[in-house]
C-alpha cells in the first residue's frame, strides 16, 4: 500500500510543532533585515558571478542552423515499386510485373 503524501496543512502543522519544540528547548530565533543573509562582510558575495571577464565575440553559425533546420523538414518519400499480377480469364496468374 502506498503511503499518501502529507497535505499542505499537515506540513504546516509539523513545521509549527518543530518551531515550538525548538523554542521550548531554549532556542532563540533572530530577526534579520531582508537581504542580510546574502551578505558577506556587509557586501554581496560576487566571486561566483561571471561578469568579471570582458565580453567574448561570438562566431555566427547561421549556415549550420539552416542546415539542421533543412534536415528536420520531412523528406519526400520515394514511392516503392509494387509487384502486380496479370491473371488469365480463368483466374490463373500468368506473370508478375513491377509497377512504379
């Protein structure tokens, strides 16, 4: 039997209970200003942002994109020849031929 997922109300109640237990064990909740948690020494941590290098020139590849788009277009299927039978007046096969 599959265990049902908890509803949003049950999840909220569980989080509220965990916060209450934390506060009962002498835990303390600090209020911080919006955006302070992303600051390092009072400044935003910008080492991970990749805007330090100069802008690189791009190589135009329009001809490659056009070639890929052309390959995606449906190709006209060549009709395969089919084998046909010629019957005599009595329904017996006389010969076979290929019709295109």
